């Protein structure tokens, strides 16, 4: 019987693959590595590229990852794949965008009233009206 | 008493309302399933991440990361608030905000600055009207299938601020999906990572098969081979972990939104039914009264002749 190693490939959004394999080949930051059963514990960042899983049946399954982390335990290999291409400057741009959006939201405070805000105000006004009506009814009695 | 025609229009408009609330109810019921599936699909990632961090944090590496160290002095805190984009979901958002406000007020009383990043239109609309807090980042319109990339920006704003010593603590506020009837407004500590000893034990007890052969701690010290080095890997893992936690929260919130909307719309439909029943009764009475009056008028007229 050939030895196998459990392979889990997961991303934040979905479970991509889970099963037994005889070998896993991935592109680590320091170069390509092949992981076989009883490998020493290892953890590395992955470069964008293929993750090849050699199944016990001899079949070869290929997955593309745009980066991530590879964690190796003697009996388990876990690939924590990124969901999209990530780079420091891309993240930076996203952060700037988030800041800008907040600033815009604050700047628009007085000008164009956003629907959500208008609804909040409407609810407030309705509550006030209801309270007034109740008062009026009480006065009548 | 209102005339027959007036009541009829009222019944018609209530029926139309019921049509809308029923449709919304059914749409949400269908979407709950999908949101729950998304939630389940993203769990293994977070679990694996947590395992790795728990291990690295207690492994023999003598290295401490700002994300793991508690700061005694708190001068500024951050909140990541996850809300829905749309309304008509009962008290979901207001319950969450109501839970947050006392906490924020308490920080302010202590002279602590509060930064907020808002996820979802409702949180944006709420926090920009709130005085005394700094809205430092926001993202809205996540849609039915939120993507992690959509959240990267707001998360980075908070993490950068934390690493640069701007923030001393970061919290995550969202609605935890428990079941269709219950959603719990939750505020979790996000940074520094709450890796209490008890949690590590719980992880070990859960019998994570990967660790079965290797006892953690207790003399049998082992560590990963890090490529390229521990610090770089740990930093990477922790960044991704925080992202996955926030992402998971936004999914929980999405499921909560649909559940809350379904329940709210169901009770709205029920209320509409009740109103329609009452109005129909009033209408029938009015009609009967009109007929009776007409007959008595005819009879009186006949009698007079």
C-alpha cells in the first residue's frame, strides 16, 4: 500500500479540494517544492502558480492559485489560497479608495441627502407624528 | 363612517402592500440558503488559519508580533462595523448600533478617541451623522455574494493604523447568525488577537488530526521550517487571518439580514392580512347599512303614499 497524505485546498470563499494524495507540488517563495507523506512541518508563502496534486490513483489534478500559504504537517498539507491577485500596491489602492469613500460620505453630509438617511429622517418624523396624534387623542378624552 | 368606495380603495392598497411584503419574504427565504452555504464554505479557511497562528504564537520562536501583544495604555480604539446595505430588515441594524453606542460613549468618557470603518450603506449613513467619532473608511454595496477583495481596503486602513501605533485596540461589530429566528448583535475583539490559553487548549482537545502524532508543548517542542523566515510568514498569515475573520463576519451579517427581513416581512404580511380582514368587515357592514337604509327609505316612502 502506498502512503498518502491528506490535502486540503481552501480559500476564504470556498473549499476547493480535499482528498488523499501521494505528492503535492507547489511553487513556494523560495522555489518549487514537492511534498510527500511524512514531510517535516513547514510553512511558506506561495507564489502565483500551479498546485499539482498527485492522487493515489495516479491521476494528476492541477489547481491555479494567485498566492497564499502552504502549511505542511506530517500527515496533512493545507493550501490557504488567496481569492484574487494580491499585491502591496493593489492593497494600498484599495485602502485609499475606502478612505476616499468615507471622506465623500462625510463631505456629502449636508448636500445631497442619501436615500438611507432620508428614510431614517422619515421614520423619525413619522414617530413624531404618531406621538402627536396620540397626544391629541388623549386631550380630546 | 367612510363610504364604500373609500374603504374599497384602502383594501386594494393594503392588498398591494401585502403582495410586496410577500414577495420580499419569499426572496429572502431563498437567499438565506445561499448565504448560509457561503458561510459554511468560508469556515475551513479561517479554521486552518487560526490553527497555524495558535501554533506559531506558542511555538519556540522568540518573536512577538504587534498583533499578538496587549497594550496597557489605550488612547485610541477602532471599530469595524458591518451592516446591511438595504433596510426593511426589522431592527437588525438598529439593534447593532444600539449595542455599540454605550461602548463608544464609554470610551469617549475615558478620553479615548474612536475610529470607525463602516461596511454597508446603513452603517455609513448612521456613523456619518454621529458626532465625536472619526469615520476613517467605508465600503458599501457588497451585493449578494460579497468578495473578499471588496473588504481589503477597509481592513487595511485599520490594520495599518494599528501597526503604526495609531490604534490600540480594534473591535469587530456584526450580527451573528444563530438561526432564522435569532440574530445576535456581536462585538468581538479583533486586535490584538485574543489567543487565550484556554482557546489553545480547546483547539488541541478538538483533536485536530494534524497534531495527533505531535504533542504541542510539553517537552516535545517542534517548530515549522519557515520559508523565507518566521516573521514574514507570520505577518502574512495574520493579515490574511484578520481579513478572513472580517469576511466571515460580513457573511454572517448577510445571512442575518435575509433572516431578519424574512421574519419582518412575514409579520408585515400577517398584519396586512389582519387589516384587510378588518376593512372587509367594515366594508360589508357599511354596505349592509346602506341597503338597510335604502329599504327603510322605500318602505317609509311607500307608507307615506
